C-alpha cells in the first residue's frame, strides 16, 4: 500500500512539473519594474533579466521603467512601457504556446510572429484584439478607452459591449470604449513622435532607424559646399536572410 502511495505521489509530482513550465522570459528590465505570480495580489518582486514567466504571472512598471517579455516558443515579444500593468497567459500545446495578454492599464508594443495552432489574443477592460501575425501599439486607459495602432500584419479589434469588429489599418488609430461605437482616424504626428520617444528612452530603437540617424548625422557634419548622396542596397541569401549595404558618396 505504501509503495502504491509513493508511486502516485511521484506521478503527481512530475505531472505538476510538466504542467507548470515557463512560457516566457524577461529579457530586458529598466527602472522600477515588478512582477508577481498568479497566486499573489501585489507586485513586490523585481522583474530582473532572465526571470521566468509562467501562466498567470503579472508585470507592472512605474514611471520611467520598462520591461520586455519574450515567449519561449517563437520569440514573440511584449514590450511594457512606463505605468503599465499586464498579466501574461499561455498554455502549451504540442510545444507551441497559445498566447494571451491581459492589459489592466498602460502602453504596450506587441510583436506576434506567425501563430500556427491558435490566434494571439490581447484583452483590456473594454476590448479584444486577435491576430495570427501582427505588430501593434496598444494604449489602454480606463477613462478614455483603448487606442490600437498598427505597425504591420493584420489584426481584428472587437468591442464586445457594442458587438462591433474593426480591422487594424496602417497609419490609423482605432479607439474602443465601453458602450460607444468604435472610431478610426489617421494617427496624429504628435502621437507617433511620443511613441518614438518611448522607444528611444527604452533603448529599443529599431536597427533601420539607427541606420537612418547615423546617415543623417554624417551628412549634417559635412561642410555646406559638399553634396552627399546615399545608396542603400538590400541583398538576400538562399535562406532569405537580408543584409544591407549603405554607400555614402560626395560630389
């Protein structure tokens, strides 16, 4: 009887281990970024680099802080900007993770790589976004609602209180609020600049933007009598890996 009980205990122990695998990892953390496990009510642990994230763990950032979460299966990313609170969800199915992010408040930049088994889902107090492959910003505020800004890919925004669905459109912002019809308008330049500043503050500037700024700096440093020209050549190898050759010449 004791042997049977022991085998049952061992089976349950190893079953719980396999069911409680990490789904993501903190790959970057700055300032006062905290995390909590699903059974806790308060954020009191520092979200340090290489902290494993399990289903139901939360991340909270305060002013001038930042955290970046990477899912372990395909490296889809969730960038958490200042004064944001989220819960990371994920269930493992045949070594792939069914991903979901619950936003309480704040600003996120999300990059989702092609999902095979299920759609990525992001939920807020007012809205829901789903996609198979997309990159977007979400600014969520309990008073003024949610703003969704497309970067690439395709996504659907759902306002359940109005039974309304709207597609993300390039260079446009979707506003979703409770008991209010969704609106879409061209993203203002000042809002785009604000998001760019957040990226700069977090040292998350895309490589292509770094290249452009470097080229601009070189040209501006030259004397007025010199005219500069820039040629950018893009090459891809057999594995579809792209490399850039940038030529700057003067006249």
